[in-house]
């Protein structure tokens, strides 16, 4: 029997390193981004519709604020690119069950786009190769290819040219979430403004971080976390500084603003110390909400079909 519906589960990411090069002539920055996929997931269910019904999208779950249910949704962009490339008419409904914080620097929209690529490929038996999926993914956004692969990876170029990072062990995270997101373009613009005329060197992979990941050395990873956008995110949202301070005080191994923020990710020794920190952050009153997660986890994968 032909498959009528598919559900793809796709993780969020945190950055372990985000190094931002000088602004290029095209307005973009070269990046070195070390991503880790973590155990907070969106589920994307794609159901075949009647011929001629077109594409519809609905959003559900606890993280829906500000997520467009129209052509602006990155899932719709994925469908549109695949339709053109494979001369495919998609008549389907996409339901996105969101748990990944919106505009939180955790690549939620990119995750949904990656999940949609995998789901459409499955539903329409396109038999896309990994390379073909990655090509479509990088046309949508620089974080999208990573959400297909998951694990731990180094992104160069605009962050989308991926190589797997040699990483051992499991890392435990406490995430301080904000109720109001930060716009990624606004944070890059603030980073450029703060840098002014400073000479900025091309970004390099952080060797200390790579060694620590290889050695399953969580304190070493904690000490090596680095994000060049952190200053800009704190400048636009000074409360992030308070959140970082609480985490340091309660013994996190390290802290980093994830991507362009405002989510702050704290690396902790284990789940129990994560719980202590989560309680401290909640009672401090400086965070919207707190989540615990671990990584690395796999990228987008099909979890159900019908
Ligand atoms: P990144 O970490 O990749 O910079 P982010 O996690 O900060 O991104 P997203 O959650 O991806 O931010 O959302 C940024 C904006 O993208 C949202 O405010 C929303 O307007 C738009 N958007 C489009 N599609 C989606 C989607 N499927 N999920 C969430 N936001 C989406």
C-alpha cells in the first residue's frame, strides 16, 4: 500500500563554537560553527491531500508564537525548492509540532525545513541522495544541512559546509529560554556595529574544543565554549548577562549564548547537577523557562508512516 503520511522527528542545536569572520562584500560573514544536535525535537507530519488541494501548514505544540503557517514557513520553502527541482506537484498538509524555542538561536525553523526535505522525499519516493538533500538544504539556510545530519559537526563557509567532528561522550545541557526571541540579522548587524573599524581575522576551528570533544572531556568543552555573537546578543538584550552570571554562580562547566540567542546553554556535569541549576535559574526570576537536554543526538529521521 502506498504511504499516505509520514512523521519526521528533528532535533534542535546548540553551538559549541561560533566564530564570525569579517563582513564580506556580499554582506555575509565567513563562519566556523561547531554544532551539537540536542534532545529537544520538532515533529513534522506530512499527509498526502486530494489532487489540486495544494500545500497547507498548521502549527501545534508549546512553541508556536510567531511561526508563520504560510509560504514564509521554512517548511514551505523546502517544498517549493523540491517541487521546482523534481518537477513535483505537492498536494499535502504539513503539521509542525513545535517544541524547539522560536527565534531562540536553536535553529528551529531550519530543523523544520530539514525534516520536510526528508519527509517529502519519503512520501513521494524521490530517492534523493544525501548530497541532493544537502544541496536543497543549503539553499534554504546555512543551519539546514546540519539538521539533516545531526551529531556534532563543524560548519565552515556560511556555516553550511559540514565536516563531522570527532566527538565522544554525552553532554548534558540546561537551557535558559526567553519568552521573546532575537532576530538573527539584527544580532549580526549589532556585531558589525560593535566591531566598528576593528580588524577581524578569518575564523579558525578551536583546537582546544576539538581535543576536549575527542577526549569526552566535559569540563574542557565547557571551558572552550565561544560565541562571537554573544557580546552583540547581550548588547541588544542586557538580561542575558544576568542569566549567564546565575549559571556561573551555580557551578555550570561552561555557558554560551546559542547562535544569535537569546537562549543561553549551560553545560553541566550530569543530569542531577543540571536539575540543581534548573531550579536555581527558575527561582532567580531572570529566565522565562528552563529545559534540560543532552547531546549529541541524530539528525532528522522518519519515526512513523501510515
Ligand atoms: P537560527 O538559530 O537558525 O538563527 P532561530 O532558532 O534563532 O534560528 P527560528 O526559530 O528558526 O530562529 O525562527 C526565526 C524566525 O523564522 C521566526 O521568528 C519565524 O518568523 C520564522 N520561521 C519560518 N519558519 C519557521 C518555522 N518552521 N519554525 C520557526 N520559525 C520559523
